[in-house]
């Protein structure tokens, strides 16, 4: 009974934070903001893959790089993919550079998207079908990345089966599977209960402070451990609080210290 009471109080604390900070006006600076450009799911899913795959490094550089790619694709990323070729994209993005990512990586990713669309009709449909075959959403994600890679390593792609926390790809899943004021959604037939926390440095730091994990590295095992804690609070939606919690430390007007102060009572209850 005591454990259930502590979980209830912890969930209430996070719900308060969700209500206060899960708002679209707090999205910037975040690559998620690019998805709001697209009303059609077939365009939005491609934008989500590109924006999330480039979501590493300084946020100002991330936004600049995502804009560079999506602006070049025009108003419809889907039409751009369907009418183009990897050869043409290698030339178009020859001067592109985002830290470890080259224009060739971008072209190869777009080529992978074109193959998946040709086989399954959309990225979302590929995931739905693969989920039925693999039995887990994580397995379906791994299958999607394998198809996108087509045997070639790409700095924009990572696979859970190789132990990566896959923060960027789990971020894409959050954006496209969930639907609320912040996450636009669009992929149906996939269960938010299967989502995993996109474990970036901000979430890792917060969860270490709240004693959700004692692990020393932000790897896949740590992401699963942290997700299990959130799942104990919201089994139907374990990444519900991800956006609100990670605003602290990303936005200059919201510090991580402020968040920890808000959660102090819940943290002490967890340590009882």
C-alpha cells in the first residue's frame, strides 16, 4: 500500500509538470517544431525521420541543419522523395555537413526512405507490419533501420539490437505515435504504451537526480530502466512526461535545478 501511495504522489507531481509545461509555445528550440509545417502524415513522417536523425549536437546547429534539408525538399517531402534519386541527392547535398554527417549520409537516408515507401507505402505502414511480425515496437524499429541502411553504415541511423539507446529514433516514435498539444502524431495502429524514453543528456541527468537509475551510462539498458519507472506511473503512456521534463535544461529560461526543486517531494518519497 505504501508503494502504491508513493507512486500515486509521484504521478501527481509529474501530471502537474505536464499540465504546466507540455505546451506548444515552449517547443522552440526543438527540431519537433519542423513537423508542424506538414498537415499530411505522408509528409510529416519523412520530416520526423530527418529532424530526429539530425537531433544530435548543439540545438542551434540542429535547427539549422534540419532546415537546410527540409527547405530543399519543398512543401512536400513525400513528393520530393518520389520524384528524386539518390544520385541526384548526392549532388544536391554535396556541401551539407552536420558534425559527423555528410551529404552522402543524407542522400543515402533519402534513398532508404524511397525503398521503404516503394515496398510498404509509408514508413508508418512498414512499422505497423513489422510490429506484427517482430512482436515488439523496438523490434519493428530495428527492422526499419535495417531497411533504411540497406547494408551501409550511416551516421544518421542506429539500431537497438546493437545496444544503442537510439534516442533519435525513439524521439521520432514519440512524435508520430503520441498525439497531444505538443506531439502531432499521425501513425495509427501503434501503441503509445510500447514507446521508450528518448534518453538524451537532459533526461538522463534528471532521472539520475530523481534516482530512477543508478547506471553510469545512457545506454539502451538505462533507457529501458527509466522507461519502466515511467511505465509504473503511466502504463498506457510511459513517455508522456518526456517533453515537459526535458524543457528544463534546454530552454534558457527553464533550469534543471528548478525542475529538481519542483520534484523534491516526489524524489524523497521514491527514496523511502
